[in-house]
C-alpha cells in the first residue's frame, strides 16, 4: 500500500477499536515497526490524538479530545448504515424521518460506484412491515449476512433466476429454483418473495435460512406478482400455525388495521357487511383467545369453535375472580350480553 492508503487503513483500525499493540498494527498493515511510527507521527501532525504507551501491554491509543478522525466505514458497515437510515425514514416522526432521509442521500453520494449500485438495488426492491407484535414467539434473532442480502437484491432488480439451498423451520433441506421478486423486512427478520419454479407458485423464504445462492443467467418469466408485504404477513401471522382463527370484527377494515398489526393477523373486508372486517389470526388457542379479548371492538369468532370455548372459559374465570359485590354473595357467573358472539 502507498502512504495515503496506509494512513486511511490505520484510521479505519482506530475507528473500529481505540487501542492496538504495535505488533497487531504492523501485522495488519504488513509494515515494519519503523514505518508504523512514521505513520503515527503523520497522523498526529494532522491533528489526530494518537497516544503511545510503553510496557508489555504498550501500543497506541486513540485519545480523547483534539480533532476527531473522519467517519470511515467498510462495505458492510456502509450497507448497514444505509439500510438503517432508510428504515428510520419510513417509521420515525416527520422531523427525524426527514433528517434520516437527508443523511441517507448524503451517504449514497460518497459511496464507491459499485457499492452505491448495490445499495440502490437493495433500496429499490425492499419493502418493510412495521407494527406491534405482542411477543407470542421467540426463537432468537436470526443473523442475516449482508453479502447474501445484496446478492438477492441485485437478482430481484435484475429479474434473474437463482438456485439456492433452503432449510425450512422444521429442518427440511432442499435445493430451490426460483425467480426473486422482492425483499421484505419485518422486525429483525428478512424475507425473500420469489416464484418457486418447481412448485409453480409464489413462496416466501427466510433469508437467514438461504445458503449458496447462484445466479443462473436466465431471465425471469414476466408474470403477475402478488403484494409482497401481504404475502409475508399472511405467512408469518397465519399460515405458520396449525390453529387459524377467522374473526368478524365490528369496525371498518381501516379501524381494524390500526389495532391488528400485520405481524399478528391479516385484515380484510367482510363481503357481507362493509361496516365490519374479517381478520385471520394464527397461533395457540389460548393466545388467540386472550388477544381477541383485548381488542376494543365487538368480535364474532367464526372458527374454530375451540377459540369460542376458550374465551368463555376465560370470561367465567374473570367473573368469578371479580364479582359484582365484594362479599361474593350476589356475584354471577353469567356472561354479559352484547359484547361477543361465541356460538
């Protein structure tokens, strides 16, 4: 490396960790101890507060005060910051969102052309799903490889078929041949929406379960595409569960959508009544019952009957625990009328 490149690399190392031994730095930079001392002196002359320490644990430390080093990011860090700023611009309040969008635009201007193109591809094909999730499932936060994410994003934008290994939640492994369409982020998870050529249907794939994606060089076949966020929401909130409830909520679909997060259920219009909404929710029987009890609208549980039975059981227990009179002498276990239709 020439001197400017070496100095930039040295600053990157100090940005990632403030303290280094001389041996670590000479090994990383592949230089001699004498060259390292000269480079540190050059940085000090430029105003960077680098202090040297002696002894068995001696080395160099980026000190406090003075002129701060410039923000130096490697490729993965630049992508992560870009993705974070873009997501923040979508969900934050207007003031913060505008600032995040401005920072995203400034960062995009200074990225190397190749990296800028990959970040642009990710921004172009990525859609986000927000909303509250009343923690009903916890299997850890999956780690998503940024290189994988960028590879899939480029394939989505380029409309190119891919092959990749995939492992389902049950551990079943298979080789997939698919046409990538969109990437969807939901909370801390990322999903690929693609047309599965072997199954002749649209599918969603958790990106942390994808391995060894390979571009085939074959263009994807033009075909009508689904709403990517709706497909992921349905898969996560409903189809992933054995028990799937259908509930009529006595409010408009717009009001229901404000109460039922897309990570919890799928809200749609009621074909029989424009003033009500149909909501599909997946999960355990007891979880669904307790979630529905907490909604501020009247609900008719259409199916399955186990949900209605669980709601009645919870209602009876609550009436027994909270009688109308503290003495309990005149308490009743009859269900109040007008709030729920359970039968």
